[in-house]
């Protein structure tokens, strides 16, 4: 299944290469709902909040309300979710799942105490943990800080506190070079939980290959550039 992504930066929907170089920007963020409204899921990521550079809370709230009211979309929202209070506020807006990344780790280890508290308050079925990876290691804080951990090393420890994982191959993110199937096969062997794959998806063949692994595909650049074929 294809899941479109809306990444927010400076009040716009953007697409970045490797999470750094801006390739394109769309000013009419709410207008994207007309384009993506027929999909089952939508990912909304606040990049500014993830990088500690402010937030796009107003747009996130508008997207959440309009997506559910007009299109019956199920939403996953991430970026800067570091507190239980923030997670609860998004669930109250009707967000189906929140995506937790940096806050899932502390001092080079899974932050089990936080995740346990979060799961107790909002329910593990509403939590997706982001395991974004560059050069084989998990990266946090807007992909600026690398940990000494590989996703496969921590998945079993994180499973009790989430409904699945969002795994982004940062090395291919925004490049439309195709997916690293060998890496995703390794991840598939490491957990029984659902995995949403991201990074490099550029063709329907990529999406079909991931689907055969039992994974959905979160797609950004290829959708915005109308390259998905």
C-alpha cells in the first residue's frame, strides 16, 4: 500500500534529499488533501519540530481536522513528539497513530521508561516508532545525530510499546534511486510487527516488492514529481 507524505518546514510542504537539501516546496499545504484524499493513510511530519527549529502546529491541526472531516483519512503524525502531553493532544484531534523518533532513545539506548509511560497513556496501538537509518545506524534529532545502534538490534526491545515501525533509509531518502530491498529484508526478519518502508521509492515496482515483504511504502518525492510509474 502506498502512503503519501506531507513533510512540513517553514509553513510549507517540502521534499528534502537525504533530509537536508530542499528539492521542492508547496505553499498550499491544505490543497494537497485534494490530491491525496483517496488514499487510506496519510503521513504528516513536522520537520521544524523534529529539528528544534520551531513548529507547524497550526497547519498540523488544520490537516488533521480537514483530512478526517472531508476525506475520512487515517493519519499518522510525527516530528518533535517528545512528551506524553503532545501525543495526547494529537490523539484528541483524531490522529490514528503518532510517530515517535528521537524520544524513543536516550543515551544511546531505547528510552523504555518513556515508551512505557506513553503506551500506558495513549495505547500501544496508537504508537509507531521511527527507526530512521543512515550508513546502517539509527539517526535522530532531524537525522543530525547518529546512534551506535542498528534498527535490527533494538526492534525486539521496542515491540512491547508500539504497533509497528516506520523505517526510513536516509541514504536514499528523496533520491528516487529505488529501494534497498536487502536492507528491508533484514528488517522484516527482525520483527513480527508491521513495517512502513521509506526512502528511494520511485516506481510501482518498488511498492510491489515491498508489499511482497509485507510492508507498506511511505512515498514523498516520486509523488510530488509525478514520477511514480
